[in-house]
C-alpha cells in the first residue's frame, strides 16, 4: 500500500467525475434521507460492548458495597481495606472477562458458553483474592464471609444480567442492526474466495449486499459467489448515496495499482470504511499490518471519520452544548426576530435546502436577510458587497453571522447539523459560474461528516463570499483537514475561536 496515498486518489478523482459518478442533482432526497436514518438507527458493536462492560463493573461494585452494608453494617466500617478490595476485584474481573472473550456481540448471544466463561473467570478472581487474604494474613482486615457472599451474589447478578443482555442482543441482531452492510468490488475467483471466507465466519457481522465491477460480463460474470453484480464502481457511489452501506472490500490485487486508484478516486468521498483484501495477495506483510474481518486479512485504506464512541461523543457534545447556547442566545434570537419583522414584510425565518451528511438534502433555518420577493433559495447568485437584495437589518445580521443562529434548532432538535463541521452549501451555489463540485476535485468528501454552524475554514478566514476557485478550494482544504483531525477538543477550540473570527467581516456581505 505504500504506492497508494490520498494525493494520488484526489488527482484521479477529476477523471472519475467524468465517468458517471454520482450526480447529486439526480439523487432521490427522500431515499437518501431514509437511507441515512437507517444508518443512524444502527447500533455499534463497539459501543454496545463498552456499555455492557461498564454496566457489569457497576454491578460488581454495587453488590460488594450492598452486601457489606447489609451484613457488616454497625460492626465493621467500610474502610480503606474494603475500598481497595472492591477496586482490585472489580479491575481483575474486567480483565478476566475480557481475556475470556466475554465482550463481543457473538459472546452476548451465546448465553450458555459465555455464562460458563464468566463463572470460571469470576471464580478464578475470587480464588486469587482468597489466596491473597490467606498469605498476607489480612483476615482481620477483611471478612471472609463477606467475600464468600460477594462471590455468590455477584455471580448470580452477573448471570441474570447476561440473560437479559443475551435476549436483548439476540432480538436486535435479528433485525440486522448490528450487521455491516458490505459491497464487494471485483469479480472472478478472488471475489468468490472472499465471499466463501466471509460466509464461513457467520459471527463477523457482515451482510453482503452485492458485487460491483467495472469489467464487462465477458470478464466478470453476472453472479459471483451467489451474489448478483449490481453495476460498476460508479454505480456503487450512487448506491451508497441512497441505500445504507458501511463497508467496501476490494478483491483486486495490490499490483493493479492504476485500477485501484481509479476506483478509490470515486469512492473515497463516501462516509464508509474501505478495505483492500489481502486474502489472495502474494504480498506477505507482518501479521500486525493486517486487520481481520472474520478470517479474512485486509489492509485498511479509509475509515469512516467519526464512528463508534466518537459518534456518541459528537452527538452528546452537539445536543448538550447546543442546548446551552440556544438558551443563552434566546434574547438575541428574540430581538433579531422582532427587527427582521419590523424591517420588511415576510416571514422571519428563511428556509433553504442544502447538502448534509452523505449528500442528504436538509433544510437549514436562517433569519431572513433579503427582501421576500428577491430571496434566492437555491443560491444561484452569490450575495455581493452592497447587494440591493439584502435588507438593512439583513446586512447587519449577515455581517455578524447572527442570521445563522436559528440553525441551533437544526442541531438540538433536528439533528441534521452539528455545532462544528464543514459549512453546508446551497444546492446551486457556484464559483466562477460553475457548481462547487465542478470547481474542486473531491468536493463531496466534505460531506463525510455532518455539516456545522461553524468550522475550521470559517475560523481561518474562509467565510462569506466564495466567488473564485481559490476561495472554495481553500475552504474545502480546511474542511478536509478538520475531518481528518477531528476530536472533541478540536471542536471546543473552533467554538472558542469563532467569536474572534466573526470580527473579521471583510468577506461577509
């Protein structure tokens, strides 16, 4: 993979764009919205296993403390010896359960097998604890009856909890919400081998949706491994815009570098994981160089930028901080709404369709800043300095970006915007009389995350009018930098820097 990098992929993206890649103007917005809602309704195995682990740690601590309160209250205080004992036993149990393989979605579903592992691991932990008490002669500091009761009650509690988890996970798994919907790129025998290997690992959580290949039927049959070939890689891009897709596995050999680059040039803009199968490759790397999907070794090419716990953190950050900002700015929102209404006739809010996550069309809210009969919902004509379409109050709101404040409703209640992210652009926005995606190669890669009210480009001065290729190019470059380096602390920094960036108003009209 040393010969394949992001710069090469971007350099061929312009050629890919001319060969039938996804055209947003032809997309079914309702279909895309439904697909993305289905994506958002899925459950991450990483998050689920983390929550179960945390729940069991809490149960272990609580049972130890409650048994002490019921059995030893008034006789032996819950001193540092018990605090240390509870801490060590809890940590040891967590390590033992992890080592026993009890924290996977597959383990949650296999109640009998996993229950036996928990019994063995829990027993091992308490045998070690009792040994420490005996050899260190700490029997006077810790009650052995308390340890024995904790062992029995704790084990019963854990097994009951696992029964509930097993029932719930099994029920959810049957709906397919844990499955990673996967497309196979490439045909022939290599694809057949990959499909057979994935089918032999039913617990890998892979659901194959179909095969995509740029070759014609003479070189690539219509059916591969029992799955129909659904089209070319260009068709795969459009498929991923309108249907849920989590993962793409390439079955092409690494030696086919030019062909790989052409295909990746089309796919890298999607918010999905992309893997290159090493199953049939003659290249032999160290085992640590591979990740595994079931028994299939793969090389990681692209990852979805924000996934699993990062997605949970981003969601919580947006809703909590967004709600706080909405309350704090409520007086400003009220005053601005009154001034807009007094200044000119028409509605207070302006609703505009823009591109959101994965090119889904969303409706963003803004304070109306133009005369109602001159509003441009599609943004076919950029607002320029001294634009007569802008009202007196609208000019102030746009200059200070206060017209964007109603988008906090999008963040807190609708969930289709983030506080921080690439700014959502209007559907018909243009630079030099060309749509943005025609001006900048890989433009749609900025839609791999939710758009935001503010972003890295805005705090670096790239806000306002985007009438030239350089301006939109620099904005996209900053957006991609943000996506590649996202963290909650990065979001906090951008939010803190936004008020200072708004002082620079030379490009805001």
